[in-house]
């Protein structure tokens, strides 16, 4: 019985390794064949295609407004708030289990985007159930007085956490890091900071043959967001230079 278990486990490990190697080969081939300039030259079409095929909820979230450019986003959460949120999310998970539903809440993993639509900038984010929870609209008058500051590279899991740039950089390889830019606004006397990411994370389906191509396209779309934003608002031009106070 023990020998049979070991044999089955070994076969599973070999199978997983073969699948991993096959997936990596496909990803490397897709990366080598990817034409960044072709995507840039037809960016509007590719933006619409990614929204329609990968992020269909985005159109519903901003309703009848056009999606000129977009990228992933987050709001920085302090370690104190993160702990508070974790306690709330854990309580929700327990509450669901009481009635027989298995659910694990993790607020850091929720989806959020910045969408440039005409002159306005929309921040939209989901709750733990994937439904729209927050929708903020920043107008031209608010954006012309805003500032953008480079916050440094971070791993995806660290984006909404209090993990320092130094720790995140040391713990993660460069290709796994996302450059974070803080857009700082003042609305009715209150300071608001929204974090824009220079990479996007798309939903992943096991065995999806076009995931790598779509992911690379999404990163070009993210880059286009920063270009379009700076064209409309030169004060919000992204620069990988940290401000010194």
C-alpha cells in the first residue's frame, strides 16, 4: 500500500514537471514571437479585445463611458489596516462556513483598475465577491493639480501591503515585480492616493493557449495608459525617479 502510494505520487510529480516544461516552452515561444510594435500601432483594437475577452465586467462598471486606456491599480493599505481587514475577512469566512459554504476572503487579492475615459480618470475596485465596491471619478479640474510619484517596484502580493520597497525588491525577481506610481490628489481638502501599476494581471484559465500573448498585450496596454495620461495631463508623467523630500 505504501509502495503504491509512493508510485502514484511519483507519477504525479513527473506529470506535473512535464506539464510545467511544456507550458514554459509554449510561453517562451509566444514571448519570442510577440510583436510589441504591432500592438502599439493598433492599441485601440487590442484594448477593446482584451476588455471584451478578459475583463467584460469593466464596461459594466463604468457604464456608458468610453474606455480610452486602463491599467491595474490599488490603494496602499497600512500594516495596521491590513491586520484589521484580515480580521474582518476571516470573520466573514467563518460566517459562511457556519451555513455550510466554503469561502476564503482576502482583500489584497481583489481586482482594481484605473480607467482613462475622455477627460476623467475612474478608479474602480471589486469586493471579495468580485462585485463593484468602489467607483471614484476624478475630473479634469482635479487632475491638473495632481502629482505622480514613483513608489518603486513591488511583487503583486505586496502592492496593497505595507511591505517596504527594499524588502519586496530583495525577495522577488525583477520580472515578477510591478512598478508602482502613486497619483496624489486633493479632493475637498482631503489627500487621496491611488496607485497605478505598469503591469496587469489577467484571469488565468488552466490550459489557456493564448494566456501569454494576452498577458504581454495587457502590459502594452498598461504602458499606453501612462502615455495617454501624460498626454492629457503632463503633470502626471510617469518617471522612475524617486522624489526626495
